[in-house]
């Protein structure tokens, strides 16, 4: 397994799991919200801040979006500001236990201020782009941003 960080960056990276865990560690407690209507409160995630990865890569000023690439070609998109949010992290543990394969082992994005489909499981790549490119669910009618507080579930919301 490795994580590729590329696109509009000064320093593209290919990180092993050990490389990811060498970044400063971060723990976050938050709620998650699914587009289907359920929420799970008080999740405690361990991982690294998305912004620390971005800083190390040296994101170029023309970058405005992030495309998260997961296993089997699955993708989702995020505005750069959402990726860099204080609560955004790349998690490898939940409540002190390593993620299970069902929940995204070895690494998943966690963006609790957005609907949970934006928190890509089985993360393999982080691509910084100038243009916004819809991911799998966005190409199939889900909202391009997915803010639960604005009820941004579908394209027409």
C-alpha cells in the first residue's frame, strides 16, 4: 500500500503507511452524517491532519480542488478549503483501534463537516487540481460539495 500525493504541488510524494504515521499525530472527536439520513455521534479518530500533508507537498496557489482517489478507481472531489479545514484528517484508527477493511483500512479521509461519502475509504491518492472534477457519486447525482448543514445531498439541492 502507498499514498500518492500529486497534481498542483511543488513536491509530489509517494508515502508508505510508515511515512504517513511519521507526520504529527492528531486525534479528533466529531459527528458524522450520512446522505441517507443517519448520523453517528462522538467518533474519535486518530490520524494525520490533511493540512500537514498539503503543507509538506507544497500546494501551488492555482490549486482550488482536491480529488481523492481510492481503491478500484473510486473518487470524490473536495474544494481545497474543505480539505484544509481544521477538522479534516487522514485517519488510520477509530476509537483507538486500527481501521478495519470494512471501514477503510489502512487510511481513509475524514471530513466531518461534509456528508460522509466525501470521507473516502481505502485512500490511495490525493490529487490537487485547478478545476473541480466530479467523483463517482457526484457523477451520479450527488451534490458537488455535500454540506449537511445546507442539506446538499443531490445535484438539485
